[in-house]
């Protein structure tokens, strides 16, 4: 999904000396899959390893609860209280070995820098505005933005008003990218893809920063607090195809059909065992005999999570913006009683906005998630 970019000063050939002042810049490879995956090269004024000391930080691991019996779930996330910052205030609700999913409702901006050493991060800004500062530069963020932070990205999210921020947080153990079927054999997004490289916004490199810095390194749920002698945002230039970026959900071009199109048509990102889809306002099925609602389906190989962003959800009642539904594999789900009849004769358009995540291994609910479950939801399909 990322095309090649170059910002600031870089030498004409990689891995060559770059004079700066009375010395040289220090080249850092920021790469995936050993030395054979996508990468970027950053040019620092100081040694990027300039660690002064490290200490143990907090344990932010999710606490799972094994539920028995297991039921379809409506997680009323709007009942969660605000707490912490983006550094330590993420409230995890669902997860497995491949993905973590939760919400962050900060009360303050983070003072420290953070870096995830074990996962890529996909942050969807539901509400609020601000900036994300990284070693690659700064990204402006606002409502509807997906913020993609590859593992190893040192970042600091600063909101205009943290009390207005609502952030959907997804972490994937493997590399998050555009679906392979959207790319040509040379890696370009092809004409049939629902977005293009122009919709991807990279960071803008600004003046380098000096002085010491505190970085929270997270591996799994454990934090190591590292004191750096030199600020990691001392980069004077970088180039490559691996870097953080934003993509706004409003730039996703939905596909429609004469009859209902399935969720893969809305896919936006993928990682091992995980797909992320974007539902946006669109024309609905225009055949006069078409059912304008999703068909009932059993996710036999995946759990399905839907985060409700905005609009009207004709197939689901009692679920508002800012909440989640979690439908477990093996059990059928679909429109609730009365939804089909109510849809007949309506305009064939929807204004819904939602983020969907499907996993190919069962998701466990955290102890926190079980405290916000809607007890009436599993029986909401009953006609008694």
C-alpha cells in the first residue's frame, strides 16, 4: 500500500557515507522480514542506540476470561470510563495470538514516546483531532483516519483535546498491509482496488529534535522504560516504502451490486489471520427483488467484530455508535426480527459507517469486556 517516498537529505547511493558538520550521519535500516521485506533507511544525527539506562515498566497485558457458555455479544463500549493516555490507557476487549482489539478514551496526552516491538498498530480515530509525532515526521489525524504504525515506529499522539478523543485500537502480530489481491505483481494498487496511493498520507519530516528522551518499549503486554541519551526524532532524511501513514475511511470507494455483495468487497487491510473492512455510505442492491439487508450467515471459520462509527444500522437494533458486536464462529447471525419487513420500500442507500474485523482463530473476551456485555443481545433474534 505504501509507495516509495523520500524526504529530507539522503545520499545518492545507500550504505554510503553522508557527511554532516564535522562528522557523518548514522544510517538506520527500518525493515521487515529480515533483510528481504519492505524497508526504509533513516539518517540520524546521533547513534540511534544511545541508551542511557532501562527499567521495568507496567504490565499492560490483557486479562482474558474463558466464557462458558459462549454467546453472541454486544459490548457497550460507551459505558467505559475515560482513563490514562494512549501510552497506558488502552482498554483491551478481545484478542488472540494474532490480534488485539480495544478502545482508548484518554484523559491526557502522553508525555513519553512509545514503540511497539511485537505488533503493527492500526488506530482508527473515531473522535478528536491532533497529531502523531514519529521518527519519520508528523502526521495530522482527525475523525475517520486510520493511522497505521508499523512495529518499531516510535510515536507520540498529541490531541487538541484528549477528553474528546475516542480511538479504536487494533494490534496485529504480523505485518498489516493492503490485501494482496489489490496489488499488481510490481506492488502498485491496481485500477480495481477501492483506493489508490493518492489516498495514503505519509508523515511530513520537520526540524530535528535534540536532547534526551524517554521511550516505552512494549513487547507483548510488558513495558520496558528506556532512557535515550539522544532524541530519536533527530532524523534529517529518510527514504523507502515502510513508514507510518494515514488513510481516511471516507476515501474508501465502496463497491455495490445488483444483489448483495459480501464483506470481502469492503476489505481494507489484512494481516496473518486477520482482515479489516470498512463499511461506508453507498448504494444498496438495486434489483427490485433484491434483499437490501445482509443475508443470515454462519461464520464457520472466523469470529466477526463490528465497531459502529456512525449512521443507521438497518439490520441491527439497540446498538449505537461507539459499541461493538462480537459474533462467534459456528453460530448464525444476521438481521434481527422485523428488519427485513422494515427494509421493503425504503431508499436503496445506507449511511452506515463501521469498521469490521474478522479473525480466523477464536477471539477471547477480556475480563473488562464481560463487564460491558448487553445481557439481552443473545436473545434479540427471538420471535417469542
